[in-house]
C-alpha cells in the first residue's frame, strides 16, 4: 500500500511481562490468578506481535516505540508524534483501555482506533449490553452481579454463562463458566467473584453457531471483512462448545493448531446479510472508529445476537496463530503489513493527516 505521506508514528503497547525488556507488570496484576489457569496477561501482546506491527509501519513511516506505562505521558510529550498507533490494553480497572487515548486527547495527539468513552463502554460487558438493548440490537438476556445477594434477582433460563464484567481475550471464561443450575452457579460465582475482584454478568446461553466479524473504516466507508466462523466440533471432547480460555489459549497452540476457524464462513446469503447488518449497527451505536472485531452467536431461532465488541482487536502476526482479524484480512486479500497500514491510513484520514 503506497502512502501519500511519511508520518512520524508512535506505537504504544503492553508486552507480556515475562518477555518485557523494560519494567515488570503492576503488583496487583501479578498476584491475580484464575481458578484453573493464570490468565492475567492474556490481553497483552507478545514482543513478536509488537515487532511485527512496528516492522509493518516502518515500511512507510518513522516509528518510535512507547510502552503504555506510567512514563508514557512524558514520552508522548517528548516524542510529539503526528499520530499514535494504539494497541495498548493497560492494567487495572474497567477504564484501563481508555487511558492511553484519554492521555493523547489531553495532549492533542491523534491516534488510531476508538475514543476513551467507546473503549471503556465496550470493555464493560454489562454497559455494552445495556446500550445495545436500548438500540434494539439483539443480545442475550442477562443480569449483573456484584455479590451473591444479587442472585435473588435471578430470572434467566438455564443453561447460563458467567463472565467477569470487564475482561477480554477469554479471561475468566472457562469450561466451568457454563452452568446448568442455581447451586452450581452460586458456588462458582462465589469462587470467581473472589478470584477476579470485580462484578460478573450472567447471561443466557445461545445454542447456535458462533461468528466473529472484522470491521474497518468510518461512516460511509465502513467495510465488513469476510466473516469468520468458530468450529466447536474441532475442540477436544472434554470442552464445551464455547470459545473459552481453554479453547483459545490452552488446546489451540502454534505447535498444535486446531482447525477451529472457517473464513469465509460457510453461510447462506440471507444469514450473511443479517450478520453484516447487526454488526454495522453495533459498530455505529457504540461509535467505534477505524477498526473493531465483533463477536456474535445465533440464538435458538437462528438470529444473530451480539456477544461482545473488541475495539482493540487481537492481531497476532503469523497465520498459524489463529488470530481472527488478520485471518479475515488475509481472506480479503490483505497481507498483515497491508492490514496494519490500512488501519493507520484510515485513522490518519479521519484526523486530516493524509
């Protein structure tokens, strides 16, 4: 992809701490473990991914790395980039993904992706579902639970899925998160409220096929990339048909990849159009910018329901890593490098830099 202008770009990120060449992760993160696996850093990138993004951007631009830690504000002021390519997840709290964009807004520095309000909203699964419901976007029925006392308001049909309210990348969603009765729900919720130190949502299980949809662009130029379907029949027999932490990070590895994704999804034109329509409406309703990945699942009637929105989508560089946004981009004919630079170009045009 030929750019109209060479830009001074800062790439801001978080690296999994065992690979970080700078500071270690916050103590509050180090001590937190799930009941089955240590999923603390699932959202953060590997150094391989950070370098792949950097190398892609350097094909056309001058790039400076700025780690998203407590020194980032002063580094942004010193470097004064024309635009920031933001893949930083940050740490601690439901507003963590909004911190770098809020910082850049204060400094008046343009950046890729959504603004702080959208990032904070989308990370909070409860608030996301409330906004979608208000706008008549289908999403499964749910309740928000801060303590076991809130189960007195339980009015859902089993089976249900329990999820921490403000995590991504499969964190806190395990095989055991699928629950068939109230006693089991009470026991597992008690364990997980303590382990994750945050509220949970409990939502009715959607029994149909699951898809994820990559979106690029803004306003009338918004584009839906080829739809990805998750093939749960490829999972080991001991795992339920949900895209859990075990499915995402434990059994599907680079050394032993599962054939878990189909892209383009093998669906008829009617379903494809329904999925595209509900994803584009979701993208607009939540005011996403430049790019996002939207997860959805069919209900018992075959209608698409939104599961969650990922305005900072995962972008592992190698095809064998089974990363959905790059997979959809490749199906569209975009290389990894072209995909990264297209995101930057879309954002730069939105900020009138190109």
